[in-house]
C-alpha cells in the first residue's frame, strides 16, 4: 500500500505541530502549516526551522532544493535575517506557515491543536474540505476517542489517529489507529508514510484510550507512585531505576524481547511472585493529589514531584533529553533500524 503523495497540511502551531511539520519537511514533503493568529506565524516558522536544523545536524534530513511553495497567499513571515545561515537555512528545507486559510487540495491533513473535542471537530471538518477525495485526515489526539472526533466528517473511512511523541521530529514511534469506520487502507497508507519519513509506526487493531505507549507509561507510573507511597524508595530512586536500568535496556530491546532473553521459565516464576503484589489502584495517586494541592505544576511552574526547579531547568532537561534522542537516532541508523 503506497503512502499518500502530495502536499501535507498541518493544523496548529504548537509544540507537536511544529515537530510534525519539521519531520515532514525534512523528508522532502511539501508542508503547509496553518495557524490561527498572524502574531503566531513568525514564532511558528522559527520553531520549525530550529527543529529542522536539529534534524539536519544529526543527519536525519535530506538537504536539497526547497520544496515548491504552496499556491495561494504568500507566507506571512520571512526567514529572520541572520549573519550566518542556520543549518535549516543552509539545507533549504522549510515549511510554509499560513494564517487562517490554506489553498487545497492536500494529500493529507494532520490536526494537532488543543486537546478539546469541540475545537478538534471544527478543525477536522474544515481540514476535510481541503483534502483531495482520496486524501486522509489524521488527528494527533492523545486521549480523545476517534469515534467522537469522526462525528460530522463526510468521509470517516479516510479519518485516522496519527499519534506522535514529543519531541515529534526526534522520537521514532508513531501510533496509527482507526475509528469504527476507518478503512484498513487508510491505516496502511498512514503507516507507509510514517516509514517513508523515517518513523517507526505501530498500528493498533482498534481504538483504545491512551493507545499503547501511554497505557504502558501509566501502568509503570501507578507502580512507581505505590513504591514511593509505601516508603520503599524515593521519587529520585524511581527515576534512577528507569533511566539507568529499564530505560537504558528498553532503548535497545523491548520488554517482551527482554523476557525472551531472560528465559520464559524465569519470567513465569517471577510473574507468579510479583503480579499479585503489584498495585491495582484505580485512584489518582495520593502523592500526586498532595503535590497538586500545594499548587505545584512541575518544571513550568518551578516546583514538581522532585522538588524545586531553578529558572532554566526545563530547558536544560529538554536539551539533555534531545541530545540523547539524537544519539539514539544515529545509533538506530547505524544498526540499520
Ligand atoms: N505535548 C505532547 O507531549 C503531546 C504528545 C502527543 C500528542 N499531543 C497532542 O497534540 C495536540 C497538540 O498538543 P501540543 O502539546 O502541541 O499543544 P500546544 O499547546 O503546544 O499547541 C496547541 C496549538 O493549537 C492551537 N489551537 C488551540 N485551539 C485551537 C483552535 N480552536 N483552532 C486552531 N488552533 C488552535 C494553539 O494556538 C497552539 O498553537 C493535542 O491534541 C495533544 O493532546 C501532545
């Protein structure tokens, strides 16, 4: 099944939309990004260029002539003048940022606006009118049911979930998922496009709240909170166990492969001991509720589960994470992944 070919529309100008646009543009796809407010256009374009620059720097982009501009209204922002061109500028890779309207048709429209069902329904119906008859409309929702979002679409068989991970241009995984009326070939085409732009897709067999990766993450978090609340270890110890142990291993092989490597007889014996003892709580953890009641919002507010964060801490953590993701991307290419 072939990937959709042609221009792609990304709706939204936030963290995820700029990463998605950067990845598409870096793969040589003509990408148009639609934002609501003219004031947001320049910042959106700069952010896409920053992310493209990062992909160029780690060899995850194919520099070449800039893709042809979409017909219609001129881009609302020009590249910022700079004495020495950035890696993104030198590569000639860019996405076109438009405000309020974009001339169709597009082969694919990706909605990545705020996680609000009504706002998304409006954006999706509107995006559907801009895609070609055989085009695909996709949503990057993290938690909303596709059946609810498909309500009101004229061609629900061409509608699918395409769930990326932050930072979208760097994390290889995307989850492809369909609603009740999605045609199988829509999922196959989206998975095919994902591979064509260097992503590693998994396709879910049915719409499932939280998809796969977030369910796994929250299952681990439930046990992490239980360990801390029972006084077994501190929050720093949990983070250390994941970063230095599980995470380091899982970057190379997944949990099922790790069990195959360990031996299924051993795995079965440990499962008999441990599974009955793991947390089965269905409540939001008391620790999280306590920390939230104190007003903490995490790094963005200067205080979180791990205590106080000085100004700049969030940027420092993001830079450390992104540097490692870039290294892993290189290692993946080296391994032929
Ligand atoms: N942040 C993540 O880690 C992550 C990961 C996967 C998926 N997602 C999903 O991606 C989507 C976007 O998340 P984000 O983190 O980029 O958010 P964000 O707040 O960074 O960006 C949201 C963007 O949507 C725009 N917007 C809001 N309401 C709109 C409307 N009614 N019409 C048009 N534009 C509108 C905002 O101006 C902003 O540019 C959400 O559905 C979110 O659940 C987020």
